[in-house]
C-alpha cells in the first residue's frame, strides 16, 4: 500500500513536470508564431524567418497553417528550394482545406518561375546563390597531381617478373628454363599504368567536385553583374 502511494505520488509529480514543460513549449510556440506573423505583416521577412526557425527548434507539432507562412517567408528571403519543400508540406497536410490555399497556389507559380530562372542561370546554384570560381582548382575543375603510384617516375617495376626481366619455368624433369618476360619484354620495368608515363595526372577537384565553382551566400539577381 505504501509503495503504491509512493508510486502514484511519483507518477503525479512526473506528469506535473511534463505538463509544465509542454505548457512552456506551447507558450513559446505561440509566442514565436505570433512574432513571426507580426514580422510578416510588417514586411520584415528576415525576422519572420528567425522566428519560424525558433519554432522548428522546439521540436513540437507545427501549427497547421505554418508551412504556408514559412514557405512564403522563405520565398521572400530568396530560399526557393526550402520554400518549395514547405509549400509541398502545406499541400500535403491541408490539401484544399487550408486557409491560404489560394495564396499557396499563387506562391507555387511564383516559385516555379524563380526555380526555372535559377536552372537557366549560369551565375547561381539551384537555390539561387551566386557562384564563385573554385579557389582550389581556380575553375579548372581538375587538379594536376603528381602520380603517387609511380612516385612521379613514370615507370614501375614489372609485376609479372618482379623486375627480373625473365620468367623461370620448371620442366617435368625438374629442369629450369628461362624465358624473357612477356610483359616487360625483359626490361624489368613497365610504363606506369596510372599516369601512363606522364608522371602526373589530372584528378577531380575535391573542393568543387569537378564543377569548377562553389556557392557563396550571396543571392543571385540572374544577371551578369550582381
Ligand atoms: Zn575546384
Ligand atoms: Zn617483366
Ligand atoms: Zn605514374
Ligand atoms: Zn542566377
């Protein structure tokens, strides 16, 4: 009986703590959500972006209309791909029942336009961020590297004859016969198979993965001069 009492007491304490915790969570959720919408109404989308991200960090269930509002905000700050994924989430959750359904359809068209622009623009990446020349390869897409395989000598010891130039064959009577190595023609060395004797070779730039450019944090205006 005593144990049961302690158990119930502990349980109620636990529930209470949990309740206070989730109350705090939903209070901060409402607080940030209101702030975000206020910021949107005053056209301060950078601030709205900050507030929405705070909500995401809470790790709670999102208000059902929020995906649209966040998508709109992301669109306004130029983060088109992120915007699209939240817009898709909105359609998925709300279908046509969403308060902002009409707005969401409009946003979808606007996004399509922007994403197409980014696709056809050579100055920015898919998210609309301005590209710059890769500083590792200077835009060359590949790097000229000394060949490691042959230690930049262009030649390697023959693997078939271990560099001897001859192959030893044992006959049926235990007699040995010597044959000139078929691979190195008796020279004991071969041209390096990796660099083909060039001593150096081109490799993909690991910084830009062979594209020659990397993204900056500058939003692109899709013209030559940003
Ligand atoms: Zn590069
Ligand atoms: Zn050989
Ligand atoms: Zn080599
Ligand atoms: Zn662009």
